C-alpha cells in the first residue's frame, strides 16, 4: 500500500479529480495538472510541480496520471 500523503482520486463521470490529503481532507477538484499543483502549494508544500510524479508524495488512483476526464 502506498503511504503518499496526497491522493488524486479517480476521474468523476463529469470530469475532474478530487485531490485530498490523508490527514486534512479535500483540497479541491482538479481539472488539470495546474489545479493539482496549486492545491499542493496552498497546502504548504514546496516544489509542487515535481511532486505530481513522485509516488512518495502523490498517489494517483485509477485512471492514468495527469488525465482528468472520465474514460
């Protein structure tokens, strides 16, 4: 099991993915990488653009990473 503190949830049927932190709840609904990066920045993380591809920080659930529309 991945212990990443941030989770990008599966794409919703209407598009977008919930972004949550394990200890603090919902950060927002991302419709593109820029949104997810901004949520991480607002949560106090640094170098957020590189964190999206770091499995120690971000767990992408279902669907492909960086894709925000339902299949």
